[in-house]
C-alpha cells in the first residue's frame, strides 16, 4: 500500500506542465535566438568571472608595489622580467606592472564601478520616476524639471566637477556616476509608469482600496521593469566608458591602482615612440567589454519590447 | 580647359598651404604659457624666458649661468657694500628714447610693487639702495657685504621709465607699455594662442637672425612633438622623455640637451613629533621616524637613483648627490650620489627600531616636473621593498604647493614630498638658504624649507658665505655647508634633470641651465 502511494505523492507537486511554458524560460529561449547575443552573453560571463577571480589567476598583484619593479618598465610583449619570476605576455606599462595582471585588475574596477553606479542610479531613478508619475501635479513638474536640468549638463563635465569637489577614490567615482545617471532612469520610469497608471488593473487595485505605496511598488513597478532593464544595460556600458574617461583624464583613481582608463592614459605618451602595447591592449579590452554589454542590451530590448515581437 | 584651370587652382592652394615658413620666421612651441607680458608681474620661468627677448637685464647670464655684461658694460666693487655699474652707452628703447640710469632706478621702484603679483621680484630688489652718479653710472649699496648683488641683478628685467610710469600689468599685455631694449620688439599677445615679436633693427648687440618670431604654448608633450614633426613649429622646448629615443632616429629633427640647474629631491618632515602621514604598520600612531637620521639615511639608500635615471627619466637626467650638479659654483667635489643598498637600508631601519618598517603616504605634484608622477610611483615601489609600505597621492601643482608650504594651521601639511628646486642664483647659496636654512620669515631664510630642518651651525655658515665677497673663499664655505646638509640628510636628492629641446634639421639651439628658451641662442647651420 505504502509502496504504491509513494510515487503518487512525489509526482503531484512535480507534475510537468508541457503546455504552458514558464515566462522566464520563454524569455531565455527568445534571447538565445540570436547567435550574436548568445555569444556576447557568454563573453560577458567570461569577463565577469575573470574579473571576479583576478587575485587567483593573475601572475602578479599589480597593486602591490613590492611586486612591481620599475626596472621592468615598458617591456615589450613576451619578455621575461628581470627577476625571472614572470613572463610578461602582453608586456609591461610605464611603472613595470605586468599588463595582463593590470588589465584584469583594471577590468575588476571598471565592472565594479559600472555595476554599482548602474544599480544605485537605477534604484534612485526608479523611486523618483515613479513618485513623479504617481503624484502628478506640482511634484511631478518639479521633479521632471530637475531631471531636465540634469540631462542638459554634459555628463563628463558634471562628473569632472563632482570629482574635483569630492576627491579621488572608487567610492567618489561611483557617487559622481550615480549623480550623472539617475536622471535617465527617472525619465524612463516616469514615462512607462504614466502609461501603466491608466491601465485597468491599477484602477482595480485602487477600487480595492490598496495604499498608494502598495500600488506603486507592487503593481506598477514590476510592469516598468522591461524598459528599465534595457536602459540599465546601456547605462552600465556608459558608466564604464565614463569611468575610463575620468581615469584617462587623471581625476579618478590613485596612480598605483590603475583601472583600464588610467592604463590607457599611462601608455598614451608612449604612443609616438612605438610602445603601442601599454595603451592598445587595455583599450581593446575596454572596447570589447562595452561592445558586448551593448550587444546584450540590444537583444534584451528586442525581446522585452512587445512591439518588436514577431 | 576646365581641368587645366582646376589643376592650376589646386597648385596655387597647395603652394599657399605647403610653402615652408620663410627662414626669416621662427615658430617656437612652448611647454607652458607665460602668465603676463609684464616682466615684474610673476617671477616664473616661462615669463622670464619669454620676456628676455623684449627686455634686458643689467647683468645677463650665459648658457651655463655664469654672469656676463648686459645693459651694464662693467661693474666693480668699491668697498664691500658699494658696487658701481657702468651702463652701456648708445642703447635705445624700442620707442627711440635713450636708455639711462633713471630707467634702472624706476625699475627697482616698480619691480617689488606690482599689484596682485603671485610671486614678485622683491627678493632680488630688496636691501639695495640705488644712487645715480651720472646718466650712465649707477651705485648700488647694501647694508652689509653682499657678494650676490650681481646675481640678484641678473634676475630683474629693466623697463623704460617713459612708458612704464603708471603702467599696469594690462598695459604690458596689450603692448602699450611693452617697450624694451632687447633684440625683439613685442608685437602681440593672444592668451591661450600665441605671442608674436618682430626683429629690433636698431639693437645695440648682435642683431637677431629672424625677422619675426611666434611663440605658441602647446602644453601637452605628445602634441608638442607632433607639431614639430608636422612642421607647425620649428623648435620645441621640454621634449617628453618618452619621445627622445624616437626623435633621435628622426632625420628631420635635431635635439639639444643640457643639464639643468634644478634638482629633484625629497623633503622630509623633521619638525613634528608625530607626522600626519606616517603610521605604524597596523595603522596606529607612532613617533615621527623621519627625525631619526638613520631612518633618513635608510630612505636615501633605498632609492635606486640609477633606475630612476635609466628607466623613468630614460637617460635624460643625472643621479644627484647634492643641491646642484657638479659644474656649478659652490658645490662639494667630495659628495657622490648615495648608492642603492636595500640590505643596508633594512639594517638601518632595524637599528632605528623599525625592523618591520612603517606606513607612509608620499605626496607630490602631477605635472610640475618632468615625469613627476612616475618618479613618485617608482620611489614608492623602492620604499615598499625596503619595508616601508608607501602609498602615493599626487595633486595638481597649485594645490600641492600651497598645502606643502602652508596647509592646515599654516604649517607644511605633508610628511614626505617630492619637489624640485631651481637655484636662480646659479650657485649653491641659492638652494641652501631657502631649502635647509632655519625657517625664519624675518631673516628670509628657509622660505621653501618644507621639512623645517634646522641646524644653527649650518645657518651660521650660510650667513658667513653670504658675507664673503672673495669667490674662492665663499665657494669653500658653501661646499662645506652642502656637505653638512647632505650628511645630515636634510633633504634626499634624487636627480638633476637634463633639458631637451627639439629643432627641425638646420637649426641649432644652445641649451641653457636655467631652462630658458632663447631665440638668441638659435643658429642656422
């Protein structure tokens, strides 16, 4: 008796539903339809894991001054270091840092800054945008004029001024980038939320007497996610490029802990003397990173936008 | 037909744009822009260098900074306190009036009193009383014997009383008052773009070889090199070290190099019991280790000067042993650069009670001296290897210097800094007095002593040297004073930069120790 019962009890909760696909799975299938996007996603995963595992996979810790020797500076790709401890496959920079190691560590900073500033800006922008859309009236006008004002400033100029006031350091760069970027999110969310707020389900929720906050975050919020995710990918790529620009201009990070932008800037002055590798390889990595994030973002937009659905 | 016309038009256009600048015209790419055309507004290398083309001094200096007659034909010391200068006869201002002793007297009244001057010429003019004997004879008297009087005069450009009376800095910038006696006449000054001058056909000395000269400030090193390679300029100053190797191979370009009268060195906080940027390895507070001579010696030994010279400066510098390179007046012949000795440094640190070292933040300017940031970074590596965990912070030069001289509370803010010093007198008292003389505003000693090192015996020697008129004797005293300061590790010298100028083939420029770029020193080959 008990033997006969057991399979039945196991089967009930796990019953497969072949007819109805889960939305997530459908989304994944649609996303992977494009080979390019699938490849980009794979590359992105690879880059993120490279950056995350940096201390364990790089031959040298480029931020530990005791491991870096100025006597090994500007070695061309493939040279052995003077101590014989490393082979610099992509050469060394002006301070003697192994470029492979410095680039992976630099990537770490770039991704960290991009992701952190993107996430914080998204949260702030979403809250502000939804508040504007829901509150309407004067509040909305006020918020949206602030957003307009913010968007009318060139991002790089605003970031430069902020860094000048705040000083150097990763946390300050993140603050500057969040300040520059929250407005994009706010504007997107407000637009979407305005459309959503007029739909029947919101009216229904209102009739049920649910609180504004609940309607805002439980009902309207999730329905604004699709465009938000698209903006987030584009803005993250933008944040990475912006961080590189700031570092290139020498206002971002300490000289001894270069990110990709600072590495490019360090090598810039050697370009005329044919020591191409110091700028070239970090530049290439930066380019690839930004392109694949944008590719992933493009495909997300295609999949999430109902109007582009076949 | 149409084609022929088109080709002809094209040829004209090409000829117009590609035609090389006539040999009569010279374009110079400057590394930094002068802040004014007023020769007394700002005592700054770019200003002094550029304005030397329009204005002249009583006493000039040759490329190695030895004194030579300028507007003064000759001078003699009447007694220790009075010097008599014979002015050159027949010198005309650009407006045609004659140059006389009155102009010199006017200059010495004006120079220390220019409003809003960021750094004035008061140090060169103060303590001197001028007395006109006749139109071409002047007496300078000082309260006590002062052997550097002629050196001081070699800093002050003479302006005309006629045009200078009541003239403001703006009048010099516009050209209204920019009337000198020099080989070139001022033509125009467009801030951020260019400064133009034309030949003075009535110059009293050797007339200039160029009809017209244009100075273009091009701040970025690679851009300056690119402008030279493209033929936009004929001469550039301060060739970036990274490009020297490559330009040497370039057949269209010639380089000129000369040792600077500058020393790049480290100043150490030697006056505070606890210094703000040095902590124990665990981050706790410790007593200022830099007050211990053994620690200072260890730091000096930990610096691999040869590596800095060969790798960071790419060969265009000399390892430094003292305040000025060997060919200058008043240096010690005994001193040699401290040899790199990592084991010795560690041993000295252990003896001083820091077997595990300590944590330190080194400060410096970014973009004031050739490769400054890279030097700081390299030295931080060297210190870290010796056990002193060093982090670095580089600041924009203006911010750095104001905080390094007088930060919070009016005291030097940092613990360990990289700085440079150019001895504008061209001899060692010009470095000893401001850098290691006891800080004393009233006496004017230690004006740039950001480590506040103080040694009464050394002060006495500097004062003695300054009152010794006999050159041989004075050189001996100065050399001894230098030895005391270096033995005490009052500063840690790193290197003497070698300055590099680039010219297009066919031109040659004489390198100057004071880093001035003089068209008068340019010759056609």
